[in-house]
């Protein structure tokens, strides 16, 4: 894919395919960032992915902590009900979600992307399972020392749950970054498109330029690779913790 993005016009579609370009050119990248203004779509995807990841980590961790360490009426039934919602395909809920956001006047705004991603049951489940392994005696000792519930959550639970939080952050970032269908439905302004939607439109307008498509695909995967490489140490640790349990 990287090699094809650096080929001259027509080389990426020749048969038999060539693995290395005869002459390395960067025209495709110049076209993407100057003529097609992909930089705006890139920033849209990056900012939205970061916001949704950070905010969802906050809400998911609080909900997971509450389900793991607090006793309240109907806790287990409510959690099972939330778990059962995971079997509902996301496509089924898109129409009601679209109508609800439209009634609030949020369609074609960035909030239409952020709000549906504020919390998800998979993240709550992951945090809950991890928080259950934290000894209750540790929390009771903090309460005896005068710590409030939020201080216990912020100073004890979050530091201990760092590996699983990083793992969840990687999943969330990749999910938002690669999401195509919902941004395509919720956003109608070209300048607000995320990168996958912009590249899909690009494919329709430049079907005879596979080099351009390859360059766009390279730009799409770079942030995901950077995030994974930067956080892989915590990711592997979090996965190993989950497998041991």
C-alpha cells in the first residue's frame, strides 16, 4: 500500500503488479493535502477520536466502578439488562438515534458524533470486571482515612486500572477513527466529514487514480499505528490480566 502510494500514474494498476515503484513520487500526497483539503478531514477525525476516547473513559470507568463496588437495588438486573443490549446490532439503533438527535437539532454537528460514543456497555463491562479484583479492604481503608467516593475513584481506582484503561482507550480510539457509517449519516457538510467518509467520496470521484486511494489509506492508518505503538506496553499488560482472570 505504501509502495503503491509512491508510484507514478497507472503503475499501481498494472498487471502483473509491481512491489516497488520505478520512480518514487509524492504527488498523491500533495494532491490530497492541497487540492482536496484532506487535512481538514484528518483533523476532524483526530479531534473527534480523542474527545470521544477521553470522555468515554471517564464515564465508562465511573459506571464500571459503581457496578463493581456499590450495592444498590436492582444492580445485578440492571447490569444484565445492559449486557443483553450488546446483542442488538448497531444498525438497528441508528434510525431512532438519528431521529432523536435531529429533534435536538444536532445533526450535522460534531456533537452528533460525540454523544453516541460517551459510554458503551463493553467499556463498562471491562472496567467492572477489573474493578471487582481490587480488594474491598483497600477502599474501606481509604474511607476510614476520610477519602470521599470521588477521591477513592480518582486516586485509587484509576491508577490501579491504568492497563485496562489504556486497552480500552486503544479500542475506543480505533473504533471512532475507523467508523464510517454513522459519520456518513450524521454529517452532511463536506468540511465536517471524518477521514473515512472523505476517502469514500474521494474513491467515487477518482476511481481511476489507485495511487491516490493508496495515499489516502496510508494517511488513515498512520495515527492508529502510532497510538498502538505508543501504548502497546499497557495494552499487552491489560490483555494478559484479562486472560489470567
